[in-house]
């Protein structure tokens, strides 16, 4: 006999039927809610199914494990971000990137903390999160800096990946210390970074 949730929201029992986006959203929202409230260890697939109003098998059709479910849900925060700017100016691109990422940090830092505390107990979860969520976005920002280097803006001896780590690291420190969001803070950070990156002294 099917679960009550299967009869309700899940209308995808027959093979080949397209997945229902409404069900996907319900599962994602329930996962993020329980991860934030209960942490990774405390939450369960059964709890997510109950919160989302679907059957447990509905979730397992999409995600073979709790780790896959959680990483996919957290990744939606990254997926909702706008494309990184490409204005032809590194300064402008960095300011736009920081504005985007500060909003994501506000939504995602508590969730990130819930995953980081699992590193000793569940290292595969962190590896999956890094592979699916952190590295793709990091690579996008590295590409942004590399485009600037290709235009001749950035010094030849600068490693774009190291530059990105410095920029993003400053954003993490700001959030952890509880420093309020500020366009002036963003501007000063970008100016400091650009003084070390730019090839043309006149643009420093």
C-alpha cells in the first residue's frame, strides 16, 4: 500500500513520467529547514518526507542517500545566484560578485556550519559538498579573474586562484565577526585587493 504522501503530492509513480517541480521544491525547502533546525545528524529522510508531505520513496527516487539529498538542497542556494558580472573592469566585477555572495552568505552560512561540524564523522559528506557546491562557484570566480588577466589588467605573476581565496576569505571573516553589510566595506576591500592585483600602477 502506498504512503499517504505518495498519494498526495507525488504524482510520479509511473515510469517515464516527468518529475513534478512542486514536489522538488517541497523536498528542498523541507531539507533546508530541518538541516538548519536539527543539524545533519539530527535530521532524517523520514523527517524530510513528513515535512514535505511526500512519501519516503519519493525522496529516494531522486537521492540515493541523505548526504546526496542535503548537498543537492544546499546547492540550490548557489544555483539561484545570478551569473557573475563581466563588465570589462575587474573592480566592477569584484564589487558585483561580492554583493551577490554576501546575500548567499546570509542565507547559507548556518547551513554550511551544519555541514562543517560533520567533517570528522562524515568526511564523504564534506567532500561531496565541496565538489558539487563550493568548487564550481570558486571556479567561476577564478575564471572572472583570469578574464581580467587575459585583458592585461592583472599582473602576470598573480595566481588567479590565490587571489580568489583572498577575496572570499575576507568575506567569510566579515560574516563570522558579525560585521554589518556595507557597500563602503566592499569598496575598500576591492581597492585593497586591486592594489595587489592590477598591472597598471595608474589603475591602483
